[in-house]
């Protein structure tokens, strides 16, 4: 029994001395070859590139609102109906004025002009006859067969007939399409038609319709309200034009480029992801927040995305395959100009400056300073001096006793 106890003590001492010689245990990570994906994470909101403000072009009382806030509507769907009895009366009066003007123009073309032409022909025939009579009187008067009074009467009749021809000619000209009476009647018809168009437009303005497909995201009007032109009554978010607007820390600006792929998820649906693409990077920096505004297009937005919904975005800024990588926890002074690591070489601690590249989720790309298979000590391990002996505990064995 005493011998067994003595042996145990000797073995424990030998084990303790061996552990002391080997040094304390440290958590290590192996440098390996693999793939790394670097992303920039940000949060923002869903926004459409355009928001359509719906308003009225005329003053009027709201008669009906057949849609609700949040409803999806189609282009030309009725959104607001204004009271239209006065507008309908104006259309009816304008239509009557057009009919009257058309009748006046038709009367000139079909009645007045033919009548004037007929009157002109009679006047010309009468003038020709009276001219012959006057010439006959002049001949008889030269032979002293008629009195001077008879000659004077024939001349006066001829002059009256000439005046009647000129009057008839003027009446014909004014009733032709190039004449003044025709022009006045035609102008009156055009004015009546313009008034009808204006009245019909005003009637149409009483029916406020959706200009495009979309979703109503705001409503500021109720039935019975008297609305005025220029006031926004509803706001429409057009369908099929969804983008995400996020604010990203300016320190990541150098990593961002147009066309980069991203994965988004709504905070309300964290398990459902959708693709996006960087389409805009604001050239200005928000000095108060130290951030830059970035917009991402969503080519195929899921149905649950809504205006102003909060989203999280992972933008892929670098993807390297077959490169050296190590756990980010192994890098010391990672954000400085000269990051470094402590690696275990031949059982001893050795300081090594490294050059890092892409930074992924919990891992960092090593561009220089290490090689595959190197054991790098966790940055959480302190009080280590270069050259000190240490025993490696691989990260995979961290939980083992």
C-alpha cells in the first residue's frame, strides 16, 4: 500500500514537472486554406423610388372613397369621387351650345349660301336686261325718238341693278368658307367645342383615379370633406419599384461598389431572405452620424415587404476562394496599420506580424506572415512573452477537460 502511494506521488511529480517544462496551456487556432466571404452589415428601411401624391385638380366635396389605406389598387381604379351634379350640368349646357353652333354653320352652308347664289344669278340676269334697255334708249335718244327723261330712267334702273349685283356678290362671299359670316359661325362652333372639352374635363376631374398600380400608404381625406387643388389627399407607392435605403458606417466606404450583391431580410420575417443589389452610393457623408447612404434594388420583392418596413442587409464586398484564413479571434491590433499574432512555433511563443485581407464572419484572410498549418494563439490569452514555452489546446478541444 505504501509502495503504491509512493509510486503515485512520484508519477504525479514527474507529470507536474513535465507540464511545467512544457508551459501553460493556450487556446490555438490553425491556419487553414479555405473560402472567405466578407460582408458589410447594415440596417435600413424599405422605400419606393417614387411616391405618388394623389390630389384633386378642382375644388369640391368628397362624395365617396371606395378604397382603404393599405389597399393594393390597379391603374385607373377609382380612389375618390367628388360631387358631380354641377359638372354634369355644365357638360349638358356645353353640348347644347355645340349643337346650336353646328346648326348655325350648317344653315350658312346649306341654306344661306345657296340662297345668296340664287339671288346673285337673278340680279346678274336683271342687270344684263337693264343694260340692254339702257343701250336701246341711248340709240333711240340719238335719233330723237325718246325723251331725255326716258333715258335717265333707263340709266337709273341700270345703276340700281348694278348695286343689287354687288350686294348679292358680297352676300355670296360672306357665306363661302372663306367669308366673314362663315368664319364667325365656325369660330363660334370651335369655341363651343372647347367649352364642351373643358366641361368634360371638369367632370372627369370629379373622378380621381390611380395613375399606376400600387399600394395606398397614406390617406388624408374623408367623405364630406371639401377639398382644394394642390392638397395631398392620398399617397400611392407604385408597384414593382422597391428599394432598400440603409446607412453604412463611412469606414466601410472603400469596400462598397455599385452592382455588389446583397442578402436582405425584414425584421418582421427574419427567417425569409431575398436578394438585392447596390444601385446607389451617396457621394456625400452624413457628418453627424458618420455614415453614407446606400440604396439597393430588390428585383423580385417578396409580397410581405411594405413601405418603411425595417430590414437588415448583408452586402457582399469580397469573396476569395482557396486562400489562407484564420479565426478573427487570433488577430491582435486588428484595426491598426500593423496587425500581429502570437503563434506557437516549436512549442514556444513567437510574435509574427501579418498582413490581413478580407474579413468574414469570425474569420480573417491572411495575405502574408503565416502559412497553412501554423498554430496561432487566441488574442484572449495574455501575459505571454516571446520565447515562452506553451502547450497548445486546439480551439476544437476548448470544452474538453
